[in-house]
C-alpha cells in the first residue's frame, strides 16, 4: 500500500518504471545505485537522481524500512 500510494505513480504498480516521468524500473536484475538493501535505503532517504523526492523527511523509520524491503524484494531494477 505504501508503494502503491507513493511510488507507483513514477515507478509503476509492479515496479516496471515510467521513464516519461523519470521513474526507473525497480523490478529486474540491477538497481542504478546498487542492489543491496543498504543501497536501496540510501536512494530512498537521500536520492541521487534529480526527480525522486527525499522520503526521509516524509516517512518515519518503520515506513522507510518497509518500503526498502519491498523495493529490494522486487529483484533489482535498472
């Protein structure tokens, strides 16, 4: 639900991505900034791309952990 409500608009409902709005694919084999949970967490809390908002200021730590685990479970990305 957290992903669907906040991330799917750019990354797609199943993480397939939407390049037209700057949302890379999250489902696949590799993330742009690394595949580890730590790399996913870093991108969520301190985005290194110019389009993604900093979710660290919008979500509490439990929500960020949940989102990190979900995105990591998608299997990678681009």
